[in-house]
C-alpha cells in the first residue's frame, strides 16, 4: 500500500521551491516514513534547519518546525532539546550549511553526543546562492566560484563526525529511498547524536557544470559510486578511488548521552542542597538554648 | 541599622544572576568572556539546583542560538557576554527579533573596537545594542546604575521580553559588574508578581506577528527568520513584509510610556542638566551635590531605559535648561541622541568623554560644570 504523506505535509504551502528532479524531496519523504514507522507523534517532533535549499524542508512538514540562521541549526536544536529533553529533535541541513559555516557546531554536537538526529543532504555544492564550491565539492569540479576547477580538498563528513564523537554515523544516497529510510530510522531510534549523510543531486548548479545536467542521470551516477560497507572493507585503495561506502559506518551505545548526563548533574546539585540544608538544621538544633535570649540577632 | 535578612553584599554580576533566578530564569547558554564571567559561573552552580539548564556552548553564536531554541522550548532563557561576544551574538539576536522570541541578553560592556582594553570599563556598546544586527527593528535596552536597580531591571528585562515578545538587552559597565555593595533585595510586593509564560500568552497574545505559542503545544507552528505572514510562514508579498517590519518597530515604540524609566535628581530648578547612564550617573550625582554647594543650579537625569530612547522626555528637559552636559564612557553616543532629541533648540550641549578604560570621576564632571557655568 502506498504511504500516505497527507497527514505529514502542509499541503497548502505547496508548490515547494525545489527544482524539478531535486533529491531533497526523496530525503524528506524517507525521513517522514522513518518518523511514522517509529510511531512518532507530530506534536512531539521539533524539526530544525538552517539556511539553504535543504533547510526549506521544515516549512513543508506539519509539526513544530524551526527555520533558523545559516549554519546554526544545531545550536537552536541543542537549546530546544535541553529545554524539552523528552521531545524528538531532528535537524536537516545541506553540506555548506553543516560543514562550512556550521562546521564548529557540527563537531561540538558530535562531541556532546546529544540525542539529536542530524540529516545532512550532501549535493556537493551551494545550490541556493548559485553554485559556489562547498567543503564537499570534489577536487577539479567546476563551480560558479571555481571556473578553473576546485582546488579545495573536501571533507569526508562521516569520518569527520565519527572522529568528533557522534555515536551513530550512516551514509546513504537518494537513488535508494527504502534503504535511506532504514538508515534514518536507525539514527532516530539511536540514543545519542546521530548523523546520516545523504549523497544527493544538484543537477541545476553542480551537474550542469560537471557533465551531469540530467537529474536522473546524475542520480544514477551517484548510485554507481556507492559501495555497501561489507564490500568496501574488502576493496583495495585503487578500487576505492572515486567510490564511497554506504551503510551504518559507526555505532556505539556505551557513551553517555548529554541530556541524561545533565539530568544526573541536576540530581547531584539538588542532593547537595538538601544535604547542606539538613546539616544547617542539625547544627541549629544542637545549639544550646539561652535563657531569656530571643531568636533575633543583636542589632549592634 | 536594623537587621535585615534580605540585605545582601553583592557585585553587579552576582546580582544579575540571582535576580534572573528570581525572575524565573531556568535556562542559560553562554561562552566564556570577561568581564561578564561571574554571571555564567554563578548560574552554572545555581541553575541545576533549581531544575534549570546551564549550557556552555562552543562559541558566542552557538550560545545565542541555544538561548532562542531554549526559549521556544518554553524556558525563560538568557545569556551574558561582553564586547567582542556581543558582536558575535548579533546574528541570532536578529533572529530572536524577527521570530519574536523572548530572551534576555546581558552585555557587560568593555572597551573596543575589537579586543580593545580587556577588561576595563566602557559604555561603547550602546549603539550596537540598538543597531548591531542588520535590518529594521526596534529594541528594548535597560541600563541600570545602582545595585538595587540592577536587581529590579534584571527582573523587568524578563518581564518586558515576554510581554513584548522580543529580546531585551541589559547593559551594564564593568564598574557596576564588579563593584560590591550592600543593598536590600526588593520584596515580592515591591517587585510585583513573577508570571509564567502562559500569563503573557493570554494577555499579550495579539502583540505578535506569528502564532503566539511555544513548541509542543499541539499547534504545529512554524518559525522562520524570513519575512513571514501572521501564520508564521515565509512570504514575498511586499504589503505583508512591510506590515511585519512596522509591527516589529511599533509594538515597542508605541508602548514607550510603559517601557521608559528614568531617575531624576534636583532637576526642578536646574539651569545645567546632566544626562548620564550607568556608573557615570553616580559620578554625576556627586558632581551635582558639589555644584549645588557652590550655588550652581545643576541637576541630573539618569537614563534607565536607554532604548527606546527617551526622546520626548529629553526634549521637554532641554526646553527648561540653559546647558546640557553628557558624561559618558564613549566618544559621544548618548550626546548624539540627546542632540537629536533637542532638535536644534537653543541650548548648549557639552560632553565629558572618557575612553581610556577608567571610570569617570566626579572631579571631571564638576570641572566641566564650572566651565559651562562660567560661559552661560
């Protein structure tokens, strides 16, 4: 049976701003299916984004949605999560948003291991601003600001976030939405900071400058370079060239989650206040009562 | 002297932290910077005790983002910073203005530009408080000058931020931050009731250009920094954009009477008026006493609500005096606003400007009063 998206979308706000053939819709639909399959109630979801094409996603989904400033989505999400830790917080951001201007917030969110799901749509370009090279644009690729080819080495966002301390890191791509849904669901169900990098297509700004102007063809190209992790581990460095691994690349469950650590800190602080109050009360009770002396201290 | 258990001996930073807790603040996010450090240190101790959240973020920008996120999650949220940190926070302060998210930002001013003279006192962030973030908007900024006033104005900052659904700035200078003095904590009666968020939602619900709800209240609201319609969704319709910006300005400017607060001293018959805020207000008060003893009719207006600026009040004052002196720890930011308020009226306008990182002393002010008096 076909999935019914009607309850999850603000259909009165359509049409959306994305180009025909854009991969962001596939990612958003996969995320929605993951939320429903986890039984999440829309009222209990805070869906947060920054600025860019991907970051327009929260405007179209029917839940508590927060469209923030460029690169800063994780900072707002961290505040929102700490203020209401029982609610689910999901962030969706592009590669420029999360890895360039928001890079500091990304690594520190990983370090804290706060229970937030971060979906990074990596189309290897700044789409909304006109196709400038991003921190994930491949070497040699043409961009609006790299007319001679890109010389900036790129980030491997999965390696970066694993190194920074994220406890669930997965990579998928937009050619396989069913598998993507499973990866996102795994991240949402995980207690801790979860990163799902999604290799996606921007034929408008990236593809047309780099011999992939057709969206379907570009998506096929992206899929053709993906290798399941089990196979990837057996490949030689030569075979790995130009390819990337997909699947759950990293998962650990024994690292403390930040909201829980803070809750324990609160309990400890309150216990210390209770202890101190008890000791003061005991000391007061031990004091000898003086005949005729009032409770009030001297005014001298 | 009578014994009073509510009499305390606190520095300004300490006072702000304790007053914030009294106002119901249960969320702080910040980044280390002097001379505001003690506020964060104290709240890292106190907030967990009261069930609140304390976050030390990776940078100033992140701290301001977390404050807005915390506020949308239903918390009474604040941050504190100083000069360079205040510059970094401007981006997300703009977001709080645009998204009409209540929060309190404390700026303990130090000298600039850039790293400046850490952590010597200055009052040179007052224009950044007003215009630091890009785009058109109004602003509420409070500049208390005495310990008890710091306490009261901290509580009032939370009240105003929730009532007007806007970030409120509390600006003090390093002298007020680090001067320890004894004062009586205001009583409940004196302070007025402390309200929960829902109280403001019921009474001020119409005072907003987006749905007046926090997250997770079943309303599925959308919040954006884009120009938006009354439902909170992005718009490109010029008339709606215009209405939205006018709303951001008018909701504060048209309620100036409720927001404005000043303190006056011996102004009734004054020929020379001093206009000051923060710690120079105290040096000015002493200078007024000295001048009066010498037979010079001097008086003082001390500004407590700096923004929106008390333009009408100052215009009225300027009409009654022959000269105005503005002592301030910057090169004339307040004097410029006074000049604007005076609207070319026939009055002498002088400044006492100290930007060397030391307090303005009463001697500097009385010297200027005598000089101006001789020339009248």
